C-alpha cells in the first residue's frame, strides 16, 4: 500500500476530489495547509508598496491506495491540476505498512476499497 499526498492549489481541490471518486477512490483526507516551494512565497504590490507573503494556502489531498493503482492515481492528479504555472503543486508517494477497517477488522488492500 502507498500513501499519495498531493499538495495542490485550493481552488483545484473540488475537481480533484470528484476525479478521484470517478476512478474509484471514495476514501480520502483533505487538510488545509500553508507552505512554500522553490519560490518561497510571492511578492505582491499593495498601495504602491511591495510586500512578501512567505506562506501560501494549499490543500493537501491524501489517499492510501493498493500498490498497483499508484500510477493511475498520480496520473489522475496531474491531469486534473496541471496548469504549467509555478505553484501547481507536488505529489509525494510513500509506503504504508497496514490499514484496518475498524468495522470489519479487514486488513491491507481489503480495508481500502
Ligand atoms: N520539498 C518539499 N517538501 C515538503 N513540501 C513541499 C516541498 N516542495 C513543495 N512542497 C509543498 O508543495 C507546495 C507547492 O509547491 P510548488 O508547486 O510551489 O513547488 P515548487 O518546487 O516551487 O515547484 P514550482 O517551481 O512549479 O512552483 C508548497 O507550498 C509546499 O507546501
Ligand atoms: Mg513553487
């Protein structure tokens, strides 16, 4: 099992949520976070003055999926949120040791879907 964490623009969250539901992933977690990447925030103008915003609001979408589905999900994420602009986001994939559906005690892949 893998954990796929996608850090994306908040305005893309709803579209991605629906797309994941469509490819068969009803289970997900969404967290509102603040962060920065390579550009370390943005510089804005306000009343003729420049000021810097170090942290920008982002959405973290997290799905735990069977190994065989990682490619499909990563592609679905990229296809739905890519604009080509800086700040499009990032996807992290990591190992998950186990999952348990508490209601049934099912474990592993069976607990996911
Ligand atoms: N190495 C990292 N570790 C943890 N979080 C990261 C990392 N890189 C990016 N993030 C998170 O992803 C968000 C979006 O990053 P962003 O898309 O701006 O990455 P980038 O590397 O700057 O790429 P780009 O040049 O396309 O903007 C950041 O606000 C931050 O929350
Ligand atoms: Mg960036």
